[in-house]
C-alpha cells in the first residue's frame, strides 16, 4: 500500500502566489505540499515570463519578514515618483515621495522573483514542492482533502488552497461562479535599455488606444539604464504590432515615450498577453480556498494584480497560523469564513476601481480627454486625495494583515 503524505495544507499551483504562500506558512511553522504541472526548470528560463512587477511597499515589508528582500538585494528598483498623463499632454499628475519616505513600490523582474522563491523554498523543509505533478484524482469531503497523483502518490490535508491562476481548473470544477469579461486589449510587455536615466520615475501615459507604462528597472551589469514597458493596444492591432521587427517595434516605443528616456534598444523577449477581468463571487468552499489570480484577475493598468494575490497570502497565513495556535482544524468553516470576510471585499474594491480606471481612460475623443485632464489636475491640487492614492499604490490602505505591516503573525 502507498504511504499517504500528510501536511497542514495542500497548495495546488506553484506560481508566484502559491510559492510565496508556502514560504509564509513554513516561516510560521505550518507544513505544505505544493503541486503544479509546470516543469520547474522551464519556469525560470529567461523566455518564460518576461514581465516585471511593481511590488507595493506593504508587500515588500512581507518580503522582508520572509527573508525574500535580502535575497532580492540589488535587483529591485525603488519607484521614487509616478507621473500620470493623458496622452502625454498637460494636466499631469505626479506622485512624488519626500526625502526619507518609503518608495511607492519596487520594480522586480518576475524571473528574479521566481529564482529567489526557488532558493528560499529549498531552505524551508516544511514547504515541499512537487513539480511537475499531474493530479489524477481529487477527493474533498467533510473530514479532509486527498489528492492522488498520476504516479500513485497520495497527499492528504485538512485544506486545499487553489493558486492555479486565472484559468484554474480546480476552481471551475468546484462550481464557483465567476464574473468575467474581456477588455479586447492585448498588453505587449518587455524591457528596453535606454540612453537617458529614468531617475527612478514610473510613467503611465494614457493614449486613447490604451495605456502605455514605462517602469524603472535597475541598470544592467554593463551599467545600461533599463525600463520595463507595458504597452496596451486593441486586440485588432495586437497581431500587427507583434509582427513588427525589433527595429520597427523600438521606433514605435520611442514615439510613444517621447523624449522621456532617449534612444532605446530591446533587451528582453517581448510577449503579448490578452487582458481580461474576472472575479469569483466567493473565495471559499468546503475545505477549499482560492488565492491570487484563481480568485481575481484585473487589468495591469495599476500594477496591482500580483500585489492583490500577495495580500491574500498575508491574510490567509494570519488566519491559518492563528487557527493552528488555537488547535483548530485548518479546514474549519469558521476560519475560512474569516478569510472570505477579510479578502472578499478588499479585492472586489480594488478590482472595480481598476476596471473603472481602465474604462475612463479608454474613452476616445477630445471631451473625454479634457475631463480626464481636469480630473488629474484636480487630484494634483488636493494633498489629501493625493495621499489617498499614494497609500493605495503602496498597498497601505485598508485592514492590513500583520505580515504587510512588516510583523510576524
Ligand atoms: C502584462 C501584465 C503585467 C502585469 N504587471 C503587474 C505588476 O506590475 N504588478 C502586479 O502586482 N501584478 C501585475 N500583473 C498581474 C500578475 O502577473 C498576476 O496577478 C500574478 O502573476 C498571478 O500569480 P498567481 O500565482 O496567482 O497565478 P499564475 O502566475 O498564473 O500561476 C498559476 C500557477 O498554477 C499552475 N497551475 C495551472 N493549472 C494547474 C492545475 N490544474 N493544478 C496545479 N497547478 C496548476 C500554473 O502552472 C502556474 O504555475 C500583470 C499581469 C499582466 C498580464
């Protein structure tokens, strides 16, 4: 008979959210087994995920507690200011940090995050990763969860955490109702080296054809200045831009950036992602919870998607660690209800705000543009409103889990 491998939780999905959760739980003494069908070597190859993420400063505080910040030393570019403009015209809004203030966020390449998570988990015996793994059978009952892998291995735990990303099959099989729509836009992403320094400023320029973001990265080993770009175009135009050679594509990038960064050269493979919104009405079911993109997916306009998922991680860790201290069953419905109350509303508010922003800045025409510029100008004049937006960007708004305030649970 096969031995059953038991752990405090099973995590299905070892992306950035699933792996950070495994690390956070291990840090607080809870064991996990993470299963994912992806080949772990492929997921850290340079061409696998060319994105870079703006890690909000609250999320960074959790990285400090978990030892990830030390491992990322020298690889993150702190964002000193964010400049927002409508089509590059006047009526600009800028969020600037004062001397000694924390950064608005830190830009990190996703591949770097994957590398440090791999190393951190290798040093965390309580977090076991089985990759690649195929789940042949899944049983969820009143007394626990059992997964059988294709090679016959059996895993058992009181709780299954689903971190399978936006197309999560386990979520769909469990019958969660999901609101979703497409933005009919594609995001083209990549990285460029450029002649002028970015001065640690992020630029968000809203063109009627879609937002265009330039996000500062650390200089490369040869001292070249680098930035990531997220360039959103309609799904009709996406294939045309994708077909452009590197020279033609770079010329289009330079045109959109104006003279912000000088001449540019592509330094990472460019990739295209279709953009859509999805949101699960509930994020818990019997002995099952959703985290990260399995629960919610938003437009990258405000760079909040991964941060939202990492807020799920911080809140769920707090709920489970406190539950374990009280000797509770980790799949207990009351514990899961606490997670639902904590994260359900916050992620819905951020998702809806991002959706509203996407629509507002997507309306073509001069009148809409004038209204937007008036709005940006008004926020610029109101310190309290500016502070509100800066707290949101830093991820410091709302009922913060302890990890996001830089404390152990
Ligand atoms: C263009 C773009 C730019 C972005 N920029 C930012 C940014 O600046 N800041 C930010 O905060 N967010 C950003 N985001 C959002 C962010 O990338 C996502 O929110 C984040 O990657 C979600 O992580 P996840 O681990 O939940 O899901 P994923 O990264 O999708 O990982 C899911 C994992 O589950 C695994 N899996 C799939 N099916 C199964 C299964 N059946 N069983 C087990 N495992 C399975 C997959 O192999 C994968 O490893 C951006 C998104 C896009 C598209």
